[in-house]
């Protein structure tokens, strides 16, 4: 992900194709690094296709909740290059890498994390992060290759961001705390701005 953007992955679960670009523009204005549309959203592949066409230079675009090989193939056909999963399925990871996708793979335990890395994961999504807490990244990184980034996903709020920052996390996936189906673009931008300010206010 681009170094000049904030390390946030926006999860637009439930968004529709006709509104997705407007919401993503609001997120791009707040310098979010990535936007993903989960596969349990309406016409998700069309939404991802529109985003990939609208944002060739960033933020990074992809699909989330990718659960099977068919989803991987459909994602690859959109032109987007980011695959996010909630779980560790080595066949899904391998297919994603065969298709040239960047794989942000869901894991919780050391066994899952190491299996995901062995299958070719580019980064790990620790989900739900609120269950394991801010200190989990440093503990898990002791047994992982140094270059594998960890993303905290699930339950991260603007108020709790400071507890996770500096704890070995490379980035943060923001779901219901950022976007809920039916909310206005203005609401999306306001919530995104709150996360941006929380990040900017962290001690350096």
C-alpha cells in the first residue's frame, strides 16, 4: 500500500454498485490506503469492477470475504488486485497468487498464520482483533517471517486506534465502525475523517 496514505482498509459491506464510487471518493479524499467490497454485498463484483476503473492510481481496490475459488476468479476478472479473506484456506490463497492478486489472509492462531504464509499470503489479517487485543501482533510476530505485515481487523474504533498503533500492526481494517449500508456519503467521509484525525494525533 502507498506510503503517502493512511494505513486503513475500508470495508464497505453491503454497499451497492451505484453508490460505491461516491463512497470510495470520500475515503480517497481522507487518504485511505485501500477499499474492499465484501462478497456478501449486492453485485459485489460489479462494485469492485467500477472501483478498479475509477481508481487506477489508488487507493488499492479489492474484494473481501473471499471464501472460495469461484470468488477468486471473479475478483481477478474485475481488474482489481487485492483479495481479503476472513479465514485461512490455502487453496484460495494459492489461486489468488496464481491470478496475480495480493493476498491479505485472515488468521487468528499461530497455526493459521503460518499456514497462510506458507501458502503465499502477502499479509495477515488478524480477525477479530478486538478479541486478541492490541498486544497480539508483537507476540505473533515472534514466530513469523519479519517481512509479513499484520493488519488488525474487527472492533477497531477511532477511540481505540491509539491502543493498537505502535504495537506491531502494519494497518487496520475498518468495517461497521466506518460504514454501514444505507449511510450517506457525508457520513462516510465524516467517519473516515475521525479515523484520520485519530491517526494524526498519535504521538510520533
